[in-house]
C-alpha cells in the first residue's frame, strides 16, 4: 500500500485515558451496512460480535467472518474494515487498548517472555476466537464487557487481570500465534532492548542523553528512537519520564522527603518540569498525590 494512503488511514482518536489506555465501544448497524471503515491504530483491538455477522478484511489479503458470540483480535497497526452480512444487521462491542499497559515496571521474565514477543507479533492471540477453539479466552472477553457496562471499584485491576489471564490461557493451550511481519530471526533485538532498559534503571537518577542509549546498541540516534518506539510503544524520553515518575511516587510515600529533593533524586533537573511531567502521567501534582495517600 502507498505510504501516503497508509498514513491517511491512521485513526487519531484517543482510547481510554493516558493513565488507563483502554476504551470500549458499543455499536449497532442495519443489514448490509459498512460497519468499520478502513483504518488502523497503534493499539490492539478485540472485536466481539453480539448479534448478526460481520466480514472483516485485515490488511490486503485476510478475510475473516465473525458471527454472533465470536471475537476477532486485531494487532496494532493492522488495517481493517468490516461489512455487516445477512439480513438482520449486527451489533458488536469493540475494546481498543494499548498493550503497553501490561508492561512491567522492571524488565522481568514476564516482560521478556510475554510482553515483548506480543509487541513484536511473534506470540499474539489467535485471530478468530470462538467457544469451540478458545472458550477460556472468550469468557474473559465477555467478563471484560460485563465489567465495562457499570465499572465497579477496582475495574482497572480486573481488566488488566483478564488480559494477563488471556495471555496465560493462550500460552498454556498452545494458541499463541506468530504474526510477525518478517520471518527473519532477529534474536538480538530483545537483548538490545534489555541492555537499554537496564541502563536506564541503573542511571535514571541523573540526566541521560539519547546518544548514550544509542551508543549501547550501537545505532544512530534516529535509528535508536525508531527501534525503541517499535519495541516498547514509547519514545525513550517518555519511557524515562514514566520510570522516573514511578520512582518518585514511591518516594512520596515517605513524608520525610521533600518534593524538591525527590525531583532531583529521580533525575529531574527542574522542579517545575518534574511537576508538569508528574501531573501529565498521574493526573495530579506530587503534593496532591502525597495528600491523597
């Protein structure tokens, strides 16, 4: 596909919030309607058909009919479109989420064995999820839909828990699918990322230049930024700021630490910048966060 056309199809809508990037939507369409215009987004999507049937086209070649009681998993960046089939129309629910919400704060076994392979599309959910082939996965999807209708306290934890359990069930039953865009093995990518993540975690308390991180691999700064974003879904600066804010949140639990000292301790050179970044990520200022504890 022409890249200009590809860019024009990118969806600009934000799903969920920055702190909880999970959006859920319900739709109903008449028979023969064009229910999903051709588009793509960086987030993953679970499409659950409630009534009727929808024929999906994924990218340029893959066609998948989804019937009532079945679900479709769409990887981030897949171009997809759908039409209602039959004479009864259709209704469905779509859950769109940033898979990075499941990433570990530390580069641990889960991050290495499940999250990174999923983001690389080397170990992702099956495309069509039915009760006959993936009953456990389908039940988790139904539970997430039920939770989303009237979200109870702890809703976010429940949603993330269901997604983690879906990964477990798919792995345990041998249903994880390799849909990586290239068959060429690149076992060094994970090790390169791991080296960068560990370096950030060991040095976050001081200023870190992008050139430092790029030299670890080594790559040019531009190549490195593209590599890091493709592996984590974040820019290096966004990842470092997010990691520093998480460390600051832990220090804020200790009242003997001044907020200005915490800002310096976690690598922010200016208190005003620290407050601005903290508010963006945590939706409150450091002082408000400490007060709410």
